[in-house]
């Protein structure tokens, strides 16, 4: 989902929730629903789970709980997330698809490490989840089904156990199992018979997920399509289930051709979400497309179905040009969300001058959302929208439009590397570059310009190399950062950047060149130039050069002798930088021994950097543990915090630190408490003696951000004790 589309969606969801009375402040809110919503905020996950389950059993009458359940669908405990998501499905409000979409987006943002639930000392995550899929405790099976979706790749061996859970006596387990099979996709084709059977489940939310998953798996069309048609034909079925059945049929494409008569019948007799989903399915099947497009266009002209139709059309790969008049009319709708989606849908239509002119006019709208959608649509059209360039440049360079200029800049980047656009970008850099660190709008404009240059790709590199000879140091500096942002495609600039690193009179420009070189190339001549820059007279240049060598990583091993020497430099900032970056290049014995020695450095910043690097190296650096334990008693809170963080990275191997880490839970600095709690959590059941203090801390209100790691530590230790 694009940035503007995400922006639209979030505000639309918020407005729908508000419009449907999802706030709990109204006098008419059912007392039981209100009480259960309060319980969703309990510190006890089992209480939260039971509250979500009770709200789901209430069904549509619990629609006032939607916002609280949406929040619960992001809960840190997987079985609470599962129950809250099922409850949202059971409420079955008209905008359930919007809620489901939001949950999908939130799930992507809320990817958890399964070890947070399974325990820090679990070695084989897949095996642990497989075992829980067969657990006798319902919430453990629920948790396992949710944890499957947190894996980067769901193991095929989990499929039989998930299928078995599809027949579970608990409706939530069936609901989650049906969803998990769809997440697996085509590899779960063996589940098709069980999912077809689930289309007859006595819970409509399970039927809904089963229909959706059959479409995602897209196998055994001969068996699945008739079953979905039967669901589609059932006038007594929930509307949301029939909508999912129609959408699933569309996923089969031409294989679902014999569903066309039923889809056509729906289009000819209805004017709701089911009609819209049926029209989209016909288009995906490839039959009666003119009828389907005409139905969607008619729905766009109907104020009751306009938004759903626009949202559906935006999901299509292409929209015929005869839809343009309806989209133009929708773009004049009083509802700004309708106008936003209309603007987003323009990009799917064959471009004509009328659309582009409409979008150019919209660039002057007072509504930022509409301007954003118009700009994004122009960017999606690309080079064909070149007539919008003057207006976009005016926005990018306007002081009054600084809050919107970054979007205009990125859109210009999508139109292409025209000289007019590139020169405008150089003007943007000159205008805002000097204020980069002092102004958020200036920083935003510069970063957007860098992204736009990257969007243009290799075609713009020649222009940028020429700009490196400009007299304006700010322009040279920002152009260098941009070349670094483009990366390996800017390799032609390497000779010039090496020359600048060695000879430019401005330290800031040399500093930029060091970083850019590391992002463009790791060739020997680049490493050699960077090692030479370690002798630069300017400390900023040296500091960035050390960082650049760290970015290059193991290929920069030729720099290790110079960095070890830097660990003994008279400048503590250089020593700290070398200690921080050297482990990114090598974890050899010489590096480890010198980092351990750096733990005795008189400067606290060197301690913190060395501790961080030793943690990065991991087991080969375990000999550092005794010294790190000593640093837990250091006078400097940053040193205590970094030592605790480092020990946490060693996990159970650092068990001797547990007494000192428990003592740090009484520290006067929150960052130290936070690091100590996280470290204790990494040690699993060995840290059981810390539980009393951790539980006491978790009840305090004045520990702000540390509470998250404290709760995580409690959960990890308790989970490890169970297993």
C-alpha cells in the first residue's frame, strides 16, 4: 500500500469507527459491552482473551467495541490477538473488509519474534509451534496458529496439524486454522477438502475465512468452484460470506467460468457490495467484462455504493477509458475520501489530457489529502503526465508549500530525468541543504530529493557527477549523499568521489564522500582511499570514514590494522568510533582481544562502543563476560546500560551476571532498568530469581518505556519455566 493510500485508509477507518459509535462515551452504550472493553485493558492476558471472546459471542450488538478490539488484535500475546480478530469478524459490521484490511496492515507492523511467547531458550521454533498445534490447551493451539503467520516461511509439515485444527471444537481455533491455510497459499492444496467442508461450519466467520482461503490456495477448481457457487447462491447466507465467495471465485480466473451466470444474475438484480465483488470477479474471470465494468461505473455514480466501487476498481489492473467520466464526477464528490480514492483510481485508466488537467487542478486544492492523491496519481501516470511538471516544480520551490513540497518532489522523480526537473532539484538542494540539520521541513525536502533522484535511476548519474564541480559546497555535499543513496548504479562517480575525499577544501564535503563511497562500492581502490582518509586532519572526516569502513564490512579487512591502531588514539571520539565499527568488519581473535582491552579505557564512550561490538561478535567473545559484569557497577549510567545490553546478547552464557542485573532493577536511571530487564529476559528460566522485582516494577506507573521490556522479561522467564 502506498504512503498516500495508507494515509487515506487510516483516516477513513477512523471516521467509520467514529460514525458507527465505536467510542465508549455514549450514554446508550450497553453496560456489558463497556465492562468487557474495560477488561480488554487488563494486565492479565487470560482476562483480555475472555473479554474478547465474550464480545465475539455478543456479535453485531457489540459494534461499540470495535476500536478496543482492533487494538486488542495487536496484543503482544498471540491467543489474545487471535480471539480479538475472531470477535471483529463476528461483529460483522458493514465495513468488516475495512477492519480486516486494517488488521492485515497492523499484523505486518506487529510481526513478533515467536520466542517472545515460546521462550528465549527454544532452539527449534518450527518444532515448538508444531507441538503446540496439538496441545490440549485451547489457547496454546490458538497461539500456535497465530505464531505460524509470524514466520517468514510456514513449514509444509505444519499443514496436516493445521487441517486437524480446522475440525476443532473451539470456533476460534477453526477460524484461525482456516485463515492460516490461506496464508500458506497454494502449498496448502491438500487442505481443500477440509476447507470445502468448513464452508458448512455453523459459525459464519469460519465460513468466511474458509471461502477466502480457498480462493488464495487456488487449487482443485473442479471441486471448489461448485462449492463457492453454492455459497454464493444461498440467500440466507451472511452478506459478508457471499462477498468472500464471489471474490474467491474471481481468484480462479477462467477456471471459474461456469460461475459467470450466477455472477451476472447478481449484477442484474443487486446494487450492494455483493454486486461489486461479483463484477470484479467477472472481470478477473474474463467473461461479460463490459457488463461488469458498466455495473462498477453505475455503482460509482450511486452515492450509496460509490466508495466501495472505487475501492474495488482501484484493485483492478486496468480500467477502460469509458469509466473516465464517472471517475471525474466522483472526483467532485463532497466526501473527501471518495475524492481521494477517485484520484488514486485515475492511474488505472488509459491516460488522456482531461484526466491530467483534472489532476493538475486538484494540485491547488486546500485539502492536503486530495492534493496528495492527485500528486500520487500523476506520479503513477509517469512521463505521460509531463504537462504537470511546471505546477509540481512551483509547489516544490514554494516556501508556502514546504509541508507538501516533498510529495511534489518525489512525483517529479517518477516523471523522469528531464533537465527541467533535475535543475529544479538542484535548486531545492541549494534552498534547503544548508538548513538540513536545523529544520524538519528542510530535512524532509532533501531526503525526498534524494529518493526522487534514486527513482530516476542510472539516467541521472551523469547530471549528478557534473554537479560535483559546482562552486556551491552545499550542492556538492547533497549531490554526493544522493549518489550514495543511488548506490551501486552510481559506480561511475567513484573516481570523482575519491578525488573529492582527498582534495576538497570543505570537510563536510569530504565527510559526505567517505560515506557515499561505502554505499556505492567495496572495490580495493575504495578501501585504500578510505584507509588513507583515516589520516585526515579533520575529526569529522575520520569519524565518518570509520563508519564507512564498518558499512562495507568484511570486505574492508585491510583496514583492521589501522582501526586497531585507532583504538589507542589520543582522541576518545576516534577510539570510540573504532571500537563501535571494527566488529562489523572482523570478529577475529586480534579484534576480540583489543576490544576487551578497550573495556579498560578511561573514557565511558569507548566502554559503551566496545561492549556493543563484543555483543555483536557473540560467542567468540564470551571471555569478555567477566569484564562486562564488572562494568555493571560503573559510575556512568550509559556504561551500566551498555554492559547490561551486551550481556543480554550472550543469553544464558552470561548467567553469572544475573545477581548484578537484578540489583540494577533498582537503578535510578530508566535506561539501565530497561537494559537490565531485557538482559534478564534473554536468560530464560535461569533468571527466575528476578521475577519478584520484575512483577513489582511492572505495576509502577512511573517507569515509562521500560515497562515494555519488563513485561517481556516476565513473559519470557515464565514461559521458559513452563517448558
